[in-house]
C-alpha cells in the first residue's frame, strides 16, 4: 500500500452517502459524536430520519438522491453546498448486494449492482471532487473515501456481480488517487469484510465468504475507517483475517485459489 504525505484534515462538512442504514448510518453516528457537521444522502428519507434520531442530530442536512442518476447527484451536490457550506470530506457508502450462484442472480440484479456500486461511485466522484478541491488547501487535506469490499480486492464465489461492481470501485479509487496525487485531496479506500448490516441480511447464509472472514460489527468497521484518516496508508482493511487474505492473495495467489475452492465446497 503506497503512502502519502500527512497533513491535517480540512475543516468543513462531512458528506455521507448511503446514510439511511448500515455503515452509512454508523459513520453519521460516530462523526456526530465527534462533533463534526454531517450531511446525509440516500434514496430513503425515512431511513435518513431514523439515522438522525440515532445520531441525535435532527438538524442535519438530508438529500433524497439516487446515485445511479448523475443529474440528481449533481443537483444534490449543489443544494448541499449551498445549504451547509464547504464540503471537506465525502464518505461514499451507498451500495447494494445480491448473492447466489452466477446463474441464479437475475440480469436486473447484476445491472442494479453495476449501476449503483460502480456508476454510482463515478457519479459521486464527479460531483464531489470539485467541492473537495474548493475546500482543500496545503494547510488541510480534503478526503474522498470509497467503500469497496474485501470482495473488491479478491473476488468471492457466489458474489460474482457484487465482486465485479466493487472491483470497479477499487479501480476507480486507484486511478483517482494517482490523478490527484499532487493535490491536497486524498482518495481513500475502505475494504471491509462482511458486516452486520441490512445489506448482509439480504445475502444467502450459505455464501463461501462466510467461511473466509468473520462478520464484523458496523461500529468496528467505521471506527477502523475513521482511525485510518490519521494514517498514511490509504487502503483500510478490518480484522486479521481480511488482512491475511489480502496479503496472501498478493504473494501466494494459488494458495488463496485453493482456499476459495475449499470454502465453496464447504458451503
């Protein structure tokens, strides 16, 4: 994992997408507890209202926006900027998942994962980068954090569409990080294992990935991600199994192949 120079964080609002539930909700809760000003984006207004109740932040700015719609994302960005002022950090959590054997997942579900996870990340980045450039300076770095997945570093059996969409998120993060390398806008990548969120509850319990990494709590995933803002490594992994799998995949890919086949047979 390559390193970047350390600078203090820029001051301004934190924007969290996918804020109606799961990791997005937990990011909002922990950021508000730290005293940060937070803006929320999601398709689900009721879920965002519930997040604000959990976070004890009833006045937080909310935007109902579908990240698959590039025009809606641009309009939401403009409204958010006009309402809350400068956007210093964007945490892009919005995503969907479907699991099962390759042929059992519908074409519509594959399309939804690619449009939401992959294209949605592009749309958010297109809207976010100009706002982050506006807020960033040599005195403080702005941040765009993409939430990918462990499956976006090493694809998982019976998660073909999800893995493909998260590989796209990972590739986008790598490319943007290099493009913005001379600017005070940091790109970060969170690659969690399975976390105990509503997204997980929609997946079959027989997935091989359940054999490969423990299910982490949203609290641990988010606290690890926020702690990583003080570190120079730009990819955040959560848990010893996740780190071991990623390291082994780079130095001994054939061994990970065998582990994947074992997990597939045991599921």
